[in-house]
C-alpha cells in the first residue's frame, strides 16, 4: 500500500492545529497508517514539522501565483489571494503558531519571500490610495496570517461555514485597511 505523503501531512496539520501536543502515535492513527510507516517518512516530530513547513511554503507560493497580485486593484487582488489561500488555511494555522519554526536567528527564506510579496501588495494599495498608510505593510501581512489562521480554526470547530470564511476574512481585513475619506 502506497502512502500519500501530502495527505499524511494535511492530516497531521489538522490534528496538530487542534491538539499541539499530539504524539506521533496519534498522528499515525489520524492518518490511518502505522507508527512505523509514519517514522519511515518522518524520523520524528521535528522532521514532520519541517515537512509541514515545506508544504506550507509550496502552497503559499502557488496561491500567490494564482492570485495575480499585480492585476487590478489591490483590494480585488487581496480578495483573490484569500480565496486562493483557503485550501491551505488549516496548514497555515498550524504553521503560524508552531514555535519550533521561529527558534534561532534565521527565518526560512521562503517565508521572507512570501512576506515581501504580501507586503508589496499592501504597499501597492497604500500607494494607489486604496489602503490607509498608518498601518505598516508588515503589520497588515501579520494580520492576514492571523485572520487566515482564525478562520481555519473557526471552520474546523464548526463556528463558521467553510463557504463563508474567505469572504469574511477578506471583508474584515479590507474594511480595516481601506482608506476613508472624511466628508
């Protein structure tokens, strides 16, 4: 029987998002494989978390490419991006809160690239007058990550309908970043 590595990773991310202290045995059970099979693919929790990070980076890069961030207005690009990131929201929720990934001095260069692309979108919105300038692009990038994570958790807990979460994330963030013209 062949093991679908990506499916094992997605199952692990879903479990670890709900229960950060889940053991490798629990991850294996959730994935429907033996602990030995899990260990053949991931030598331990550290290796599993690093594999989850790589998958998250791949998914984010692909979503950024599909969203066409340079096309149309910044608000519309942000709405497209949130929709494209939706399938990876659970994985991103786990990664955003995984302390192991942020230990030491260096951030993975892949996250730095993604952060810069997101910040560039927010800067473009500020330069065009769509977005307010009193909130830094770095802060808006963190807010986007936080809202995606919160949305994933709310869907997972059944508090928000999966069909509504992208709209709610985009509208809340855009409503907060839009530049208002006082009358």
